[in-house]
C-alpha cells in the first residue's frame, strides 16, 4: 500500500475537517432528508434529491479523508536535524537569479498544497528540482512557464 507524505499541520487539518463532517455536516444532512421526506412524494421532491446528493458528496469526502489519513506518512520536520538540505516539509527561501526576487515556499504533501500560502506540493516541478539540494546551491527548474534559475538562500525546519 502506498504511503503519502503529509506534514503534521496537514494531518491535523484533515482530522479537523473529518470531525466537522462527521459531527456537524452529516447530522445536518440527515435532518434535511427527514424534513424533505415529510413533504410527501419523493419522486418530485427536489429538496429530497438535493439532500441525498449532498449526503453522497459528504460520505465520499469522509471516505477520501479516512483513506488519506490511513495511508499518511506524517513527517514532523521540526524533529529532523537541519542539515541545510532541502527535504519534505522544510521551508525554503529562494532567490530568482534573473529578477533578484525572493520567494519562500514550504514543501508539503499534495493535499496541503496552496500556492496562495506559499505551500507547494512535493510533486510540483519546483519542489522536485529542489529536493536534495543544499543552501547556496544554484538550481535550474523547468516550469510550465520556462526554465527558471534559483539560488537556495535558506532552509528552515519549522
């Protein structure tokens, strides 16, 4: 069975969502279905069909999260000694050699990736180009927008 890397923060977020779905959302949907049933004929009852569809989505998401958590390899990067090497979970400060722009990324699991929060998937082109490199290394990364050259300025275990 495949194990999927996940940060401690990512696993906690999934557990929180799972708890919300099971304790809040699921009972709300069951109540909506019961209320819709009281309206009579189920064949032409749009509220009933909408609630059943929402129930399907909710149950599917619950199964998805349970599967991900069951196969998760939770990595707490704060407990790993910092060797200045880029590994899963670290926060990397990069300098774009062409534009002198600095950017900071945290390398996380696929489900945790959020470019707006500067969290990139371990399977993204940038992360794949950085894994295994060390501070002061220059790397060329092939991105969909073309090749970009970065210098690794810092690697932090947060």
